[in-house]
């Protein structure tokens, strides 16, 4: 067994990435303060062919050196837009037919392992601030509130870890990884 070289990985160019069909998912960042987390989101979004990233409120935007450190060039491949408020972004997405899913710990949330995305649906996955989480009014505007089950002593995961788990789960359940 040997590690694959960059050539053997057969990665898409930025131009090819922009033309290829994307996963029916967008990511919405609700006032995420860490530029390193924003960069990680870009990199994960690129890895799973996410349609677009919405950067809302105080969330930093490219070009930014701190974002670039963790994005490793994904700011060039990923489509993104800035919205002054998360609610504005959600209104736009809702009117475009997206199902809105916030990832947060609330009463009566649905466990991620129990959530079954509908084939043919488009989803907007909302992730909140590192300290305060998803804003209450944003939670109220969403169709589903999903929680990632955790078993240890900590009550939260870093946003970039949560996002990676959630996106992997969605693309797996939707058949995106198999090209379905």
C-alpha cells in the first residue's frame, strides 16, 4: 500500500469544479467569528461539491489571509455571497425552494442520525457562532433543527467539525458520493 500522488488523486481544476454539477446543499454561516473556521468551511464545501456558502453578519469574507490559511485555495473554487443578516439569506433561500436546517441543541431537536433528507430536495445547512450558536430568530425561521449526538463530557463541537460531520451525513444519505 502506498500514498497516492497528487496526479493519482485526479483532482478537478478550479475551472472544472465551477462547471461540474454540485450537491443540492448550501451552507449558511450565522455570525461565525473565527476566520480559521470560515476557511475550514470553504475547504469542506469544496471537498463535497457544495453549491454555495452564505456568509452572514459578522462572518468574515474573502479575500482574507486568515481565511486563506485554512481554505488552501478553496475561496477560488467555491461560490459565496455575503448577507448582512442571516434572516435575509434564509428568506432568499426559502423563496428559492430550499429546506432550512439549523444545527443546534434545542428542545425537540431531531438527531442527525434520524434525519432523512428527501431525494430531489435542496437543503440549506445553518451553523452558528462559536460561543452563542445559531441565533434564536434564525432557529425559528428554519424548517428543521438538527442535533449531532455527543457522548462525552463536552456539550459542543467546533463549528468546522460539526459542519464536516453534517455535510458528510447529508451527502451520504442523498447518494451524492455514489453519483446518484
